[in-house]
């Protein structure tokens, strides 16, 4: 067990981790409101949505791909869950009406996420569409579908269970944080201890060699995009539950925060190198930054500028290693 | 040292180089004489490539001194070294796959016209000249990705030539060349030395040493062992010094009892995906029995690698014909199916096809047989470690730990990792594409013995090799390929270099 732990907290994570701790230190000094229990959970709750998405994104990027459609999938699955919960599913022509329980809504949202993610994977493996293009297309497709489904209006008033998922507490920890924690733990373990996890690294490291080792490369890639879709749907449920409403434009731009978290966490965009642990640190860095800058009353415009520089700084820090000269 | 010693162009003094976990070079000295072929020999992992990387500016952190024409220098990078007249042909190919031959050769040094734009006609002319010197018959506009490794190697050589360096370092340049091309390269080397160029030549092929070398330096385990003019030593003595012990008997093949027919191929054809109606392989048939080694000989581009890959399911439905494993007809539509039927493929290019370079030795070794390392459905690191440690010592993979990254291994040791990966799948049929390329003599013999053992255990082996002595030593029978067709079959008592070469050469009509 101890050994496993050492492998999870591998060396490349150290640098971003130090950066995170530094940042927490600085924020605590600068703002009296930062280092409070309330704010601690506040940050975690804000981070949990990005974390869910970023776990999927990490796997996608480890295979050497990218997923730009996470924000749109988040919106559509959130909207579908909200819509089903409130209005059910009716099909007047056949005089059909199906009501959905809370769990039914959750399942439907996850299925939507899985289906859209699988579609991404199918395009990429079957038709050799580059991941950037395939998921860019899905970004607008799923956003359009969300608009169609919601007719452009928020769906509000979702009831008890949803609000517990979004704003409830369990054992002193907010529910969304529990969900993110479980997902992170599960997938960190998955990447480390399962064959599929190992194959994901191998494919990103060298596709041809993986193929020649008898790995079903296409099948794994399909799975990875499907998982990314499912995790976006989870994030969609979290967002919807917290606001007690599904916004048609929910999650737009989330792909950027997620890619940033993955990259800050030391995962290489060319695939094969990186870890979920790194991504957790990356997401926390972004979360702390967002939260701290608000507490310090930095203008939102400056916040974006600063965030950009932090991303650059983190990646440069990660690249600088003594030794080999490059030119 | 000797009165008659020619001018020293480049000298390394007391060089040490530390990698995390290994001292790759330990107080090594080396001289490059003008107009001579200065050879370096040593086993896999002896530190040859590392020393050359220092001399050509790839590594800038090392201890010791480099002198260029007697003056101490320290290169800030390869470009700097090139400016000062030192060029290197690396052991591994370093070309940009989607650029043309000409663009690769002049990458970063493109000739410019009066407007400051790339002078493509000039570039093309220069490339044609270079390729002509190498008797290489390809259009300068062809993309590098469409070339076979041997051809890519020639492009590397052309690139180094175009630098018109004073010191030209060649790290195993012939490892993927055919004999004919190697001959052309040797003539070129003579031409260069006559013009005063100092050539540094690294190889594991001892016949090349006796043919080419004027001076030899022996390295062993990162230490300097000896340097002397070639006429004062012999190949046997060199090998003894490289290995540090008496050379073991040369490999002698044993005869194994043949079992059932493990692999039968009937009229195999491979459609050319680029040209409708054309075939890259046509009507290939052969059988291999348990305990037998089938050699496949042919010139570069004859379709040997394609044949291996087609058998391994890499081309899916482009393959026609019938394949039988143990008498049962099989269809390999993907590599996974081939592995499941007990096939293993040790590919031609270990860096791009054999290994995941960013993974450890351990993870590479178990990659094709991960299902054997599960405990309750999860990977057991303990099992992995135990098995890999066993392979590491059995194949003498030189490394400081199983956690070392594959990218940090010397070329020969990388090949051993690929071999151990496939041995762990307990295959019934092993396809080996140039299995000993870049492997030192000692390990080569080990690999031959290993192959022999595998045959003894009842496996069927199919070996592709461009080296005639090698293929004749290890095979029970040989088939020759020429331009995608079967051009000869030989039983062991019919083997001769002339006959094999004749069958491999296309008819000059
Ligand atoms: N980047 C690296 N990081 C760590 N160790 C390295 C690295 N490159 C080489 N080594 C180690 O240094 C030693 C010397 O390697 P080198 O590549 O110079 O051997 P070589 O003599 O060229 O062998 P070969 O004949 O197999 O090519 C080996 O033990 C190798 O594992
Ligand atoms: Mg080498």
C-alpha cells in the first residue's frame, strides 16, 4: 500500500504541489478571509466540477488526444436531467408519458454523456477524424442540442434530491466534494492498477508499438472518450443541482479550465506522460487562484490575465530540467 | 605517440559523464586523426554513443576536456559543433517524417535566393548530387515517411555529408543498410578520408572494423581500455578486450526434432493500398514446423517486413490468401488476434515500433502479456517486478533498475527489452525482423542461442535478416524474396552466399 502511494505521488507532481502550497501561503497572508474553514470548503466545492471533467480530460490527453466538447456535453446532460425530472418524457402522438425518478434522471444524464463521448470516439477511431476536430464539432452539436431541448430557457425548480446533491453536506463535507473525491480516487486507482490504465499510457507513448503489442488501440480510445463523456455528465449533474436549474449556456469555456488543470498538473499534451494526481493539483491551483483573486477584489479582467500567466509559469517550471542542452 | 601519427583533429581527454544512476563514461580519452577512420568498439552500453554525443555537442554537461585542433572547446549545442566542423550520424534516425528527402537534408540550412526565400531548385540540385554520390535512386521530393529504415539511414548519411564536416561521426551507420549499400558507404568513407576528413566509426560488425579502421579504441563499461593502430592488433584481440573475458565459442546451431506444422501460409498476397490492382506481396507460400527456424532473405524493399506485418494482422483485410496455425485456418484482422493465436513479432525498428520510450523497462516488458500479471483482476507490481528482474538478468539487460526508462537504454539493450516482452507471451510462433541489428557480438551469440533454445522448446521461428552469415547460421531453411515474390527456397545443405544473393537480386532484363 505504501508503495502504491509513492507511485501515485510521483515526482513530476512535486513541482505543481509546491506551487500550490506557495499560493495558499501567499493568499492566506494577503487575505484574512482565505484561510477559513468556510472558504476551504467553498474552494473545494468550486473545484469539484472542474475536477470531474479534468479526470476524463487527463485520460484523453494521455492517449495523445484532446476533448473540446466537455462543456457542451455537461450542458446537455444537465439539461436533460432537469427536464426529465420536471416534465418527464412525453410523446403526445403515441399518447405516451414517462415520469422520471431522481435516479432515473441521473441515469439518463449519464447515458447521454456516454453516448456523445462514444460518438466522439467513434469518429476518431473509425473515420480517423483528428480528436481536435471531432470534439470541436461535438462542442457545437451538443450545445445546439441543448438549446433545442431547453428552447433557450433555463429549467428551474428541481426538488429535494437535486438540491441535496448540489448543496447538501455529508459527514461535514459538501456533497459535490464527495462525488469528486470518489471519482478522483477511483480513476487514480484505475490508471495505476488496471490493464486498461496501463494501455492508455502506452497508446499515448507510442501508438504503433502498442498496436504491435496486441493492444486493441481503437477500443481503448473509444472507451476513453466515452468515459470523458460520462464524467462531463457527472459534472453537468453537479452544476445543475447546485444552481437548482439547468442553464442552456452552462459549462461554456469549461474545456479551457480543464485543459489548463491537466497541463499545469504536468501531463504532456503529446500523450503518454502525466497523472491524475497532477491534475488534482492543477485543478486546485486554478481553484485557489480564482477564489483568492476574488477575495482580494482583483477585477475580473485582471483575473483572466493573471490566470493565463500562471498557466504559462506552471508549464515552464515543469519543462525546465537541468542537463541536456537543447537547441 | 608515433612519429608517423597524422594530425589530431579532435581529442577528448578525461571525459566522464554521469546519468542518473549510471556512470556512462569514466575518465575516457579518444583521438580523431585527420584522414583516418577512427573506430570505436565496445559492447552494448559501453558508452560509445554517449562519448560521441559529447563530441558532437548533444550533451554539454560532462567532466573533462574536448580539444578541437589543439584548442579547448565547449559546444553549446549540435548546431555549434556543426559550425565548427563536426557532424554526426546518429544511431537512431532523426528525420522529420512528413518532410521530403531534400527538406530533411537541408533542414535549418536551406539555401536562400536573392529575395531571402528558400531556393528550392538549388536545394533539389544539391540533393540530387548528394544522392548520386550515394547511388541512391529516389526523388528528392519523396517524403521520408515513405522510405524504409535503410533508405532513411541513407538520407541521414546524405545530410551529414552535406555539412562538409572535418570530423564525421558515424554511429552504427550500416545497421539497416543492405550489403550493397554498405559497400557504397565504404567507398565514400575512403573518398572522405583521402580528402583529410577524420571519420569516427562505431560498429558491432567486426568485419567492417578489419576492412575500414585505421585506429581502434576499445571501451568497456564506460572505461577506456585501449587505443592503437589497427595493424597492431587483431579482431580476436579486440573482441577479447571488449568482452573482458575469453570469447565464447561461436554459435553452432543444433538440430531439433521437428514437430507439427505450426504455421502454413498459402498464396498470401498483400494489396498495395496506394495503387489499385497492384500487390506488394504476391503468392507467398511456406510452412514452418515446431522446432524449425525459417530464414527470410531479400534485399531492402523486397517485402520482408511487409510479410511479417501481414502475418501479424497489421494490414487487416488487405491481405488475401490463407494462413493456418496448427492446421487450423485463421484470419488475423488485427494484431490482437495474432497475439491470441500465439504469434509474436519483434519489429524492425525498436524505437518507433518496439518500445514505448517513456515507459520503464518493467512496463515495456510486460506490455504484451499484462493479463498474466493480474491479481484479483488488478495489476500486481510485485509479480511484474519479479518476472522482469528474471528477464533482466537472463538476457543481461544493462540497466540500473527495472524502473529505468526505455529511452535511457543503449540501443542494444533496448532490443533485449523488446525480446523479453515477447518471450513473456510464451508464443508458439515468433517472427523476428532483423533481431540482432545493433547488438554486440557477445549478445548476438546469446540471442542466437536463445533462438535455438526457443526452437528446441518447440516453437517455430521466422527470421528476417540482411546479413547472409547470420541467416545462414541460424536457419533450417531459407526463402528468398524479391520484389514481393518468392524467388527461391533453400534447404540447409543448399545454403551458399552466392545462391542466396542470386535469388534475391532482381533479374536484369
Ligand atoms: N539519457 C540517459 N539517461 C540515463 N542513462 C543513459 C542515458 N543514455 C545512455 N545511458 C546509459 O549509459 C550507458 C552507455 O550508453 P551508450 O548509449 O553510450 O552505449 P553504447 O556503447 O552506444 O551501446 P550500444 O552499442 O548498445 O548502442 C548505458 O548503460 C545506458 O543505459
Ligand atoms: Mg550506441
